[in-house]
C-alpha cells in the first residue's frame, strides 16, 4: 500500500465549515482575509440602502469588489453561531448590543467603544455582528516536535498523527492526494463542523479553490496506519480597519460609511478550533453638512507624496510612505 503523508508545510488554505456551509480564510495573504462578520454587515448594508451591490462615487476600493462578489451570507451559518443587528445609532442601542451578546455568548465587545456614540444625527445607523465558534476534535491529536514552516529559520509548534495513526481513522478523512504538493484532508469534530486543509500553491481565490476540492474528492482514500498528518498550530488575532471604504459617498445614494472596523481571533491546535469574529459599521445618510464633522487630513498612515512644478502636469518626484523607515524621531 502506498504510504500517504499529509504534511502542511507550504502555502495552504483552511476551510472552516459549519455543517455543510462554508466560509473561508486564506491565512497566507492578509489582503484576502474577508471574514464572516463583516460580510454579514456588508449584506445588511445593501439591504438598508436597497442596492444589489455597493458601489462608490469614483473607483471602487478592491475590498468592496471582493465583498460584493462574496457568496457567503447569513444562510450559510447557523443562527446560534452569530448575532447581528441594524438600528439607528444611540446609547440605548450600544447598551442593547452589550447586553444581548453577553446573554448569547458570554462575550463583551472589543469594538463598540471605538464608535463615537456622542456624535449622532437622526440619519445615522449602526450595523453590528458577532460570530463565535468553538469546536473540538473527538480525539485530541498528538503534539509533534517543533520544526520550520516553509523553510523558515525558526521552528514552530505542530500537531497531528505520527505513530499509531489508526487511532484517528474516523477523525481524519483524506479527500484526495494527487501529488506531494496537491492534497486535502477533512478533520471531523464533535459538533459536525469540519476543518478542511488544502495544500496548494494556486493563486485562485478561496471559493474557486473550494470547488476544486469537490471535483477532486474521492471516497476511495482512507487514513491508514502508515499515514502521517502534520499541521502547524495557528493563532490569529487581527484588527482590521476598512479605511478605504470610509468617507466616500455610496453611488446613487446619500450614504457614507463613517467607520468600519473588525476584530478576528482564530486558533487551531490539537484539541480543536476557536473563532471569534466581531465587526461594526457606523453609516450616515447625508442631507446637509454635519456640524462637528470636520475633515481630518491625517497622514499618520500610509500615503504617497508628490512634488510637481507650477503649471506642469506630471510630478518630478514621488515617494510612497508605507512605514516609519523614512520618518524622523
């Protein structure tokens, strides 16, 4: 029997699946992490302003195009896994959200205090979502020796199945194994959720890749005694500020996104996976200029600088400032 070794060393994709429903994370490319909570807000915003797609005056930010085309919706996740609300902005709403997420999940918000609740108009709305998942493997995987990831100098923690892999035969479902760089496995959990790991270097987006898994999946493979499974521990804790969506008028409406932020925590270890994902948007329907909302030209984040001579159409010098490398202490 051919020995199969499922080793997750290089670029890989994790599909975190909630009983027949899919949402996905590409953990290798930060710009492709579009998490479920913010997608729920985006769809609620489309419903609020009665549009099929959210387009901006001028060019649409890349993130808006991705959000508009994302197939994930609230029907793809069970009601007991998330909380969401859309309502006029008020201190009463803030208290309501805090109370209800604590009642449902035992959670406190990490984002609500970042909203300026005192600054309010009759045409201002809050869109909020919190999603939480805690899934466990029926049998804890072995903690393996630390080793590099994708040729790294440093070693990282791993788990999986080494000797006596037969213990995990009902927990590890090989989906396909075409080459030593193209394979996928599904890890079964107590709740019926599945964690699918796909080893691939394909640049395609995660949803196209998921359809490839379906096409390649075979029922003939089993996880045998001589097989191995090697997976790195993962710990992701990110705050995402969607600055490119803010302060720009939504096409053919009077709405502007004043603030859009998200927090995502994801952990994967030998015992299971945990996901906590929170997002909030503050949107305004503009009628007249809002008092107190002066323009803030803040260049404390990445920007580009140009030097252009008088009456000339092209700059003679340009520099992009992405970090503090060229700044003065």
